[in-house]
């Protein structure tokens, strides 16, 4: 039993630390009588999370294990499963095992925050498992589900009766392979019965192997893949004659149902193929990894010379929904062409796609996109088809198929920034088969609210009314916040109170603003400090010159911060002002100039000890309250930094706008207002899509 325990220790393990700085391992061989130990034996979305935890000082104590995503409790299970291997080490009965069922993964897949940390801990204690190598975040859990779900085909993926029957047989053979994996397995040279010359892992579907083996082994049998660890599985082999082999050997192309996935450097592995002996096929170091195109070429080349094996069933697997071999349609005899014209990717949400698909013998019903390790899938309610007369020449009589050749879809999935890369498009047909097509990387781009506003609203005119829009709005907000870079201080002057001015976009308006400030400073006293915020654009040097000249000529303390998107000035204001010690501030948004009345009010406010919020009214060129961007709100106001920071945490501010202004005014009812305090010299309107997202965020925030 101790040997079994040693084998368990070779699995992907994690330790937990009851105290910060202390790491305890799951190996209890050296000190079986003291300490707190634990181990995660296996993590599969199909079976759940299995492991054990034991307090050797009190082995009979009742323990519970909790799984959390961020602050949300996903599962709590008792530690009560018997483990004979551990009991053998302790020389006493014990039940330290636990199992968190697969329903936990179903719950995690519904969570939207892919960056929320996963925590597996012992209830009531400070001991937690280290999940860094397994599933550290919600997004990692989702990718694990996708990876393992698609690394093992299931009946729901397969429409072909022959392929479904083959899967049933292979699943049954895989159960027999579990017993094989418990036997000692050694690659003795005289028991070698074949060789793996090349392999291909689709990453989502199965392992394919190409090589040769002894003819009498048959076409379907259980096996164990050994690559440091043992992976039970089963295979279906196509036999074909090869002139370079003895008469009792055949060339083979095999489909292997297994959880094993080659990693970088894979090559020295073995396939044990007999339930009683160590007969095996070996793969020497440096064995060639086939591309999908090369594998399909191999299958095509033997189509007419196969002497054994289920060719029809394997062709059905190639066309199944669980397969991701590019250009698989050719290998299974389907004439199909498809391409994407546009792919807009939004981490944490999925993708908007437009493209076309033509198949004379099948009718598309849905689409999927494999990008990196993530699978995005369409839903019927967010997929549409349209005519594409420009594609009439793709097939003979192509004009018959163009009425529904074009399509648009929203594809959902746990996409992360790290996933964005090479992509494959899958067209899923009404009878359950599919065809897979490479995606041209030039048509893919990451979502940008400014650039994609008009195109997306053209494609989806009622975007804000779609059922997915609330989730889309949250993803846009998270992505925007995640991409915000910290403001860069160019000039820093510590101060307790400051006038904050966001510089205009155009150089001429910037110069007009500094001329007005210079006149105010000449006519009245100066505030303790002025903090300027500017965008990193071609006017950077000009803004630096104007700030330094104003500080020198008028004797005022001035700071300058640069940021990528000046719309984030309000969001990053606590970080900026906190760096220089500001407690009280007056904020003047981009495109605004303080009038003489506003300047005097700002100076007076910055001297106050009691700092209730103050609104500075914005007027247009005619002196009337500004109707374009709003007269009263978050574009021009004064407040205490600590109070403002607390409000900002609940504001769900995307960008300043009418929605944020209304919420700001509701947050400070009865606030004092200085009329005619600022005038607008530059209008900056956010794209329509940003305004819709902003409004959705505030609705979801309870407004």
C-alpha cells in the first residue's frame, strides 16, 4: 500500500500552509505521527476534485473542506472517505478522503469574473491548498472544463451511429484499462510489438498515432499511455499493408481515447496494449508531431488500402462536434467552405463574428470558435443568416446556396487575453456533423469601444435590447479597467489642496486654457497647487512646456500626470492625488475653463476646513446651462478626496457622461451650486456604444 501512496504523490499535487510562510507537503512517510498534511489526487470536471487531508495529531477529528471562488462559497464537503493506503502508513483505520462533486464546476462555469481567485481550504482553519498549478482562478477552472471535456469525446458530440457505437466500445475498453494501470509496467525490449512513428493531439478530441504493430493485436483494445504518469484509455486502429514490414506486421493509424495530452518535449512515451503482459508500442525520443493537415493526408492516403478497423466510424468521429482537426471535411468526404470576415474579441465575454459558410449537402445551424485553449459557442437566439450573392462562384450552381451563406453570431465563452491567438472556426450542421476551418489572423481584433461602436451597432442595431447585453457591458467595463495603465508623473509637487485640470485635446484649446489660468493667477491669489492631467499624445511636449512656464511665471506649485485615456482621469483621481498627499480638490474636466466666478469659488473651497461637496455649473457659449454634456455633475465639482473615493467605489463609472452625472447628483442631494462657474470650449462626446454600456452599468448597480 505504501507503493500506491508513492504513486499518488507523483500526481499533480498541491500543498497547503496553515501559517503564512510555512508549506506542508502531502508526503507523510517521514513524519506519519505529527503535523497537518493533505493532497489533491485528481481534478476532473467529470468526476470532481478528489483528495485527502489529515491532522496526524488528531486523526479522528472531524474536518470539512471548502471550495471558494473569490468570496463566494461553491462547495463544502466533509472529510470522511476511507483511504486504505494512508491507513496502512499510519497503522490505524482512518477516513481522510474528500470528494467535491462535478456540480461544483457547473456552478463555476456560470460565474462572470474570470479573474476571481479559487481557494480550497480546511473549514475553520488557516490551512489552504496551493492551487497555483491546477486551477488558481475562475477562468482557469473554465479552461480546465473545456480542455478535459473536449479531451474525451462523449456521445453527445457524435451524430454518426457508427462513431457512437465505436465510442461506446472504447469507453468500455477504457474501464478495463484502469486495472492495467495498476500493474507494474516496464518497457522490456523483447515485449515491444510496435512503434509510434508520429502522433497528433488535436487538443480537443483525441490523440491520433501513426506507426506499425503486430497484426494479431486486433483493431480495438484497451491500453495505458505512460509518460511519467499513467493514463488509461482505449484505441481503434486502422490496419493497412506496408511493403517495408514483415508479413505478420501492419501499418496503423490509430484513434486513442485518453486524457493524456502531449506537452512541449513529449516524445518518449509508451502504449501498453495487453491486459496480462507488458506488450507495448514505443515512441522514441524525437518522435514527429504531425500537423492536422499531415494527419488528414495520412488518413486520405490509406483510405483505399485499409484491411482492418472501423474506417466509417473514424470518419464519423472526424466529422463530430467534438473534433477540431482543421479541414476535416475533406477527409470525411464533405464539400464545405467557410471563412470569417470579422472577429471582434472581448475578454471575459466572447466574440462578435461575421462570415460565410457553404455546404451543398448540409445546412449550418451553429458555430464555434477555438482560440487558444478557449472554446466559444454560438446560441440560436443570437445567430442570424443573410444572403451573400458574391459567393455564387464558390461551387458549381453556387447560386442555389447563397441565400443563407452569410451569417453573424455572438459566441460566448471564458475568453482571456492570454487565449487570443491562432483560431479555428467550426461550422455545426443540422444533423450534428461539423467542418473545421482555419481563421485568418488578420480578421481578428480585440474590442475597442471607440473603434467598434459604429460597426457593432450597424451589425446589431438593437444591441442594448439583446439578452447578452448586461454581461457584455460588465465585460467591457472589466476589460477597460484591466487595461488602464497607472498615470505617469512627469512633474510632482506635494500639496494638501489642489485644483485638478484635465487638459484639452487640441493644442490651440490647451494654450487658451493656460492663458486663462495665467490671467486668473495675475488678478487673484494662487491655489496651493494645480494638478494637470494630459493624454500621452503628440501634445505631450507642449503641455510640459506650458506647465513649467506657468509655474515659473506665476509662482504656483504645479504637477503634471500623463495617461493613455484621459476619460479615465476621474477613475484614477484617487491614485493621482493620493501620491502627492492631496486631501481637498476642485476637479475641472477636459474642455472646460473656470470663469472668474468659478475661480473665486474654487479658491475659497480649497481653504475650507469642513469640506461638503460643491457643484460648479457649466455654461455654453451663450451663458446658458450646458445642454450638450450636462451643466451639473461629475465634470466640474469640488470635494474631499476620502469621501469622493468612497463614492467612486460604488459608482461603476465607465466614462464621464450623462448617466454618471445624474448618479453623482443623486449621491450628494442638497449640494451647494455655484452658477456660471465654468464654460465649455471643447466638446467631447463618447461613442453611442459607450453611452449604452455606461447606462447598463448604472442600471445593474441599482439605479
